[in-house]
C-alpha cells in the first residue's frame, strides 16, 4: 500500500492510504502553436491505487448516467453518458482533467477551442467515466461515514463501536471522559461517558471525543512502538501524532516516528502493521524487498492488512 514519490527524500519515508482518493487528474499536452488535438501523456493520478481501472471496467459496461459539475457550462456525451463539466481557462500550456467529488473540471489554455477540448475528452472517455463513478461512490461513502454529534452517536475505537453518552458526572475526572469496562455481552457496544451536559453543541461533543481519542492514540501507539522497536532491534527518538487522513505515518532517518491519531479507529492488527512498517524504516530507509522482509519478520500476514486499509472508511469529524 505504501508508495514512494518520484523523487523520495532519503531522510523520510511515508505510508499513504488510498482508500478514499480526493481527486484524480490527467494532463494532455499540446505543443504551443499547433492546432491538432492534444497529444496524450501518461496519467498522473494525484493519489494511488484507484478502486477501478480503465482495463477492468470498460465505459460501455457502466449503466448510463448523468454526471454534472455544479459549475458546469458545457455538456458532452461520452459512451452513452452525459457529462456536464466545468471549463476554466488559464495561461497553462496543456489541457488538464480533474475528477473530484463535484465532477469533471477541465483546465485549458485560452487558445485551445472547445472542439479540441471535447475531442480530448472523448479520447479519454473511459478514464473519465471510471473516475466519475469512483468519486460518486466516494461521496456516498463519506456521507454515510459522517458522524451526527449528539448523545448516542457511535464511533469506532480500536475496531469496535463505542456509543457516546453525555454525562456531566464524567467531567469530574481528570480527562473529562470515561470508557465503560468491557462487558460480558460482546454484542453490546461499550459506552464513552463525556463530561458534558445534554445542552452541549455538536462542536463541543466532537471536540471532547476527538481529544479523548487523541489521548488514547498516544498511549496505544507508544505501547506498540516500544513492543516492535524491541522486536526489530531499533530505537526511535520521538513519537508524534498528526491529523492526516491520507498518510498513516512516516519515519525519518533521525529516528522520528509520526503517526496519524485516526489510526486509533482501527483494530490493533492494523495499528501494529503501521507501527511495524514505520519502525522497519529505521533499518531499511526504502521500500525494497529487504524492507518488506523486515516488516514480515514481525507481522507475517501484513499483506492482508495492507489490502484492508485500502477499503476501510474512517468517520468524518466535521
């Protein structure tokens, strides 16, 4: 699941998540002064590992649909589908396609006509339609993952659901939050008592829960880092948390480990893989076969976890 940039910084390597790409882009280069339709260049997606690919899902196999950008001023028929796209003019030398949750945006030089732009769109119709489907599905998944911050809201913690309970009595604790002990009834979710009154606003509830999750993340990650550092025979100098949603962690040559606190939503198996991945970089600052052998020495079945990280959806904290 990890992917190096084209020119990696040898002093730092990162672990990226590809479950929820924010947008994909492709540029079509037109040499200045030529009137022929743009020449295709290799695709450059902004994030990795699309769920569907041009090879696996032909555009003709997709059910007819209408995709319309909120700022669409032009419509085009692509393989039986209607696509309304936003067109922006700029001083750039190439035509750029960007497919996001809103739909298709086209950035083109001012001297390229709409006919040439749409010829390029038709040439890349399969790529565009597949990406539009991906982003449509992403929008649905993000909407379903959005948390309704109220008494009774449910969030994942260490891979299990936890129900938020507004309980002013919990405010007398040093942390302002108390998690129920595990129950014998495994089907019943645990309850997180937050020291807030019933009149608390959604923002207050969100901030209190997030603060508690971040404290738990620091505690759990520190324990797992100590565990795997000993197994791998490495020493890390510093552990810090980030709020990244597309980068699970990074390791620097100076021994600094940085992990996204959002990992605390996942089970220990996932957390252990990410922690082991980053600590393994303190022995191999690369993603070579030797590096993966180091990871495998402490997490033998890490490939399964890598695949799961591509499809899991995190709750939306806003």
